[in-house]
C-alpha cells in the first residue's frame, strides 16, 4: 500500500479524533446531568456512580479485546462497528424509562466505545510513522479531550435546562453518523500482519477483576467496608487479578502481554494514566454536585464556570505533544504533576462561601495539568513497542484511562458518601449515609493523592535507567515473537513492516 499523502493523513486524524470527541463529550455531559438524573429518576448515590461507572467499567473491560480484534479483523471494519453500536446506544439512552434501563444502555454504548479509541489510536500510529509527526498527532488527539470538556458542560447545561437530560445522549447521534460516513471515505483498511488469537479466559478474568473491585467500592458505604459481602468481593478481585497475571504469563498469545510491563516507562505511563484519569473523574464528579447542589447554580451556569478548565486543557494538550516530540515525556509529566496537585489541593477547603476567583484558579491549574499529561502517556505506551503490536499497546493505555475513571468515581465518590452526615447533600434524617458530600476534605485529599502520584511516577519512570528497560523490552519482544509470527506466512499475507 502506498504511503498516504499529508492531506489524507490529516483526514484520518480528524476522523479518529471525532470518535474521541463523542466518547469524551458523553462523559462530561453526563456529569453535568447528574443532579437532574437524581431528581427525575430518584437515583441514589450509588445509582449516580453506576450511571458513570457502568460505562467506564465495560469500556475498560473490553478495550484490549477491541484493539486486538481490530488488528485481526480489520481496523476500519471494527471502528465502523463501534460507531454504529455507540450511536445506537446513545439513542436508547435517550429513551430509557428508568435508571436500570439507562445503566444497561450505557453499557451498550461502552461496547461500541471499546471499538473506537484503541482502534483509532492504532490507526493513527500506523498512519503517522515518523516519531515527531506521531507525537504532534497525539498532541492533537489529546486536545480533543479539551474540546469535549469545553463543549460537554456548556452544551449539556443548555440541553438539560432547555430540553431535558435525555437530550444529552441525542447529541452523539449526528457526530456518530458523520464519523461513520467519513471513515468509509478516508480511512484505509489495515490489519496486523500476525494478529493474536482470541483469549476468552483472559477476557473473563479482566471482567471479573474490574467488576468485583468496582462493585465492592461503590456499594461499600451502604453495605459497610468490613461487611462480609464487601470483603468477599475484594477477595475475589484480588484472586482474579492473581489468576490473570499467572495465566497471561504462560500464554504465547495473551490478551494482556505482561512482558510490556518490563518496560519501566510503559508501566509508569499505565499507572500515571490510572491516577490522572481517576483524579479527573473524581474532580468532575464532586465539582458538578458542588456547583449545582451546594452553590445552587443551574446546569448551564455550572458548565460555563468550568469552561476555563476545559480551555486550559485545550491549549496545553497540543503544546505537550510538541514538547514530547522534542524533549521526551519527562518535562510534560513533571509539569502536569505539579499543576494537577496544585489545582486539586486548592479544592480541599471547599465550602459554599469559597470565592469564584479561587475556583477559577483551581480549574485553570487542573486543566493545564490534565492537558499536559495525556500526550506523554499515549506516546510512551505506543512508541516503545513494535509497530505490529500498536493496537494492543494502545488498548492497554486506553484501558488504564478507563480503569482510572471507574476507580476515581468509585473510590472518591465512596469517600464522599462515607463522610456524608444528616447535613450533607441528599442525606436523610438520623444521620445515615444517603448522599454525596462534595465538600468532603477527605474526598478532595484523595484527589490530591492521585495527582501527587502522577508527579512522583513522572520523575521516577522517565530517567536513563527507565529508558534502558524500554529498549531492552522492545528488543525482547522483537526477538521472541509469538508462535504464529514465527510460522511460515500464509499465502498472500503482507510482510511485517518491521521486517520480522
């Protein structure tokens, strides 16, 4: 296949960014609509958490499968299938008659979403082969997160105020349809030269780990952190995680190639993604409830107030992409860790009397930090791996983001629920836990801890020694291919671009 022209590469990048836009837009719009969902559907604190986590949990569970399926069956084909499912799920969410149905339809959205981001990143990686061009493309990709953050709260506020919360899902449909048409027009079909076999046991173990861990954390405030049910679920999650690592280590074609984690930068990027996106999810979850329920702002007013955070992300993300291409990931990661920590620390003394100026400063710092962190995460994840395994590596990075969002809402939401009293938002008489306290210092310090971990890992996993482990890991992966890669090529198979 001929090398795509510069114009076509940009068209491919634009189409792939549209998929990220609708996925990111969906998350930020839903956050703005949480108070309306609680009123209209009578959602409990756990119900609000599940409205978000039902999506991110399924997405995290299936992203690696989506990436490897795209490598096997064709990236454009799987990308188009994901667009269809996501768009159909959005339509069904807008028609949901109750909270249970909404959660179920959000899960259908997530099945489609699992076929979008990792496959899109694999398409970008294979389209932009020059390292500096790839870093810039990933910077643009990261900037789309800022666009979705900017559009989501404002657009969501307008729709909730003028129509209803149901309209927030309808907005995905035209974007999904346009992306579907453009994908067929501009995105070339591609496959990995030697795709991996399916790994159903590994897939089930991934689902078991994430589902039991998230469920136990979300339900713990009501069931009790030391209750038998909570302890059993946590034990099952740990046992499933141990089985997953052991099983995948013995497979020649694993769903999760544990050899990737011998690279310190790759392991660091994965952990940073969990912490950064966990902090973001917790920040947005608490902040939305705070602005609307504590400050008494409308959904639109709340969305407009958080616009500085989104715009800061929008500006910082492409700058970070260029910096990563020129200086490597360390400067962006360290600056991101400082800004994220400072922005979240400013929220630890939150009250109804906190000045708007103080909020805007916190939003700006957090937005800058989040804009800086995304490009080095993605670039580190895919740049140190053989090209043929870009889909799997990108899926691990995307999975880490979604795991972070699931755990961020689960952990930080549960801490806020634990600290809720009869005077907190949504609490009932007698002081029982029945609501989320968005001003909880403990919950905000949990966000600070996640951001501080980003800073520490950014420093520890980007030095000379760490880069040496990445080179060694890449060499091992290329020297010891899976059995089907070493086998005689099938008739008509395309040669591996890496020359293996």
